C-alpha cells in the first residue's frame, strides 16, 4: 500500500511538471490505478471531481475506500482522456454520457462517464473473467435452503425468481444454477444486459435496445428456439413479465430477476406488472431473496463477550468482531457472503396468491410453510462467526430488527 502511494505521488508530480508535454506519466499513472484496483479486489473505481481535485475511491466488498491522495484538477482532463482512449471512446465527445470497455489480463472493465460540474465523473466496473463460476454449494445457503433450491432448479418447467437490490449477488446465483444445469442433453439460452460471464455450452444473448433487441423482443424470439431452459436477466416491464410467465406455462424452466424488498413483495410486483394471479400461482416455483454482507476477515477476527443488546438480538454470549490487518486493508472484513430467504410456493401459497392482497397475510402463510427470513439467516451467520450484527443491520435496515 505505502509503496503504491509513493509511486502514485511521484507520477502525479511528473504529470504536473510535464503537463501538456509528450510524456508517459499519465498513461503510467492510469495503469497503476487499474493494477492497484485489481490487487486490492476492488469491484469499482470512482473518479469524482470535488472542488480543486479529482478524488479516486475504490469499492471493496460493497464499501467505498479512499486510499491515496486526490489528483489535482489540472490533470483531470488528460487522465479522463487516457481512460477514454483505453475504453475506445470518442475523445472529442463532451457533455454527454459515454459507455465503453477495457479488456486486459483476464479483466473486463466497463467504463461509464457522466458529465458533471468541473469535470467528468468516471466509474469503472471490474469483472474478473478468469474466475471460475461458483457452485451452488459455494453460495452460502443453509442446508435446508440449498436442498430446496436444488430441487426447484431440477424442474423441467416453471419460474424461479431472484430478487434483491443492485449488487446483491443475483447474477452469481443465476450463473451457479445454470452451471449445474448445463448438460449436453439440455438446451439453455440466456438474455442479459450485459453478459457478465461466458458459460461454455450455453447460448448467451446480449440485449441491444438501440437495435430493437429488448428483453421482451429477445424472449419472444427465444420461444421459437426449442430450448429447455431460459434465463431472462431482469423483468422490467409488463410485456416481459407476461411473456416470461407464458414461457414457464408452456414447458420451459425460466429464471429471472426482479427488484423487490423481499420474497413476498415479489409476488405483488409481478401482479402489478400485469401478470394474472392464476398464471403466477400455476407457474411460480419459488422466490429467492438475497443480500450481500461483508465477511469477517479470518486472519484477524476476535471473539469477545457480546453487548447486552447483541445478546438479546442474537442469543449468543460471545460473538466475533472485526479488528483489521494487512490482509484486509485494515477493514476487518475480507470478501462477502449472501443472506438468503426462499419463498416456497406450495398449495397454501398458491391459494394465497389467488385470493390474498395483504402482504402481512402472505408473510404469515410463508412463515407457516417454513420461510427462513433474511434476518434469520443473518443471525445464523453472526452466531457462526461469519459476519457481524452491525454489518447485517446496515444491509437489511433497522426495520428488519424491530
């Protein structure tokens, strides 16, 4: 870390000294930032203009960190121009949002530029394409949830919905399910925006709305392709929702994602988008709601006596706390794990979908069928020493603990 800071400081000095000249300080500086981001496991890099500086922050395990000095504003244009060149963007375009990609050393870096006051804001999303797809057993399901999820994805038809906010690991879970289903005897197609990871043996299609290839149009075309399993990256509108349900009704196993607060809310979201309750009840197999929480660093976590309020919420006398070490960049956390709840659609739940429009009553039916909530899973992982109460509360919100 200190070596990188010192090197960056020297490059910034050279960049200011040779500003406007023919030099390699700026390209080297950008390369160093990209390499540093990969080294510290960052998922995103943010270049943000603030007053007289261009601040650089790195998102690690869902949290933003500022590890080094900001960049003087007089260098911002040349740095952003360098990023545009690497991302094969039009460097002459100004005052407009831009999208591009940088591919290097097994990394797919997606670049988004937004004009803002003072200078452009740049966000670079880092995707390690060389990392192997995760298995279902690696996703952090409880034994009962994992067993049920495996049973549901073995169906030959029906719909499985994953729900949660952005960056909650939905795509990782979808890819893990498709990886398990990917057999020579099965035809699988996906419709994604964009394709996040290539799976050999599966036909993957990228949405292109400018060319008319929307989720609805792509899904409609896929129904003519004689495939067994479909994955629709996201249900965003009425037309896509209705076609997806129709696909599940006509003998396809359909995976998709939806933005909803938790599993039961996803039912009402589908109905709000125009899906008839009787069609939803007859096709839906389960809803998986999930969130990502930071995992305690195994190298420095420390077991202590829990505070009184923690004992009341968790039911354990001692729990692990974050400390911070060199391996976790002093944060006390290393990596993330998922919290899950799976809404099982049995006879009672199908009846509730048909007749109930009260979320509390739907929740009661789900609890009666054995629903383990996101909070339940979070408390279990705290007691197992995998994460902390502070982390679970910050991700789920205080309302889950009332």
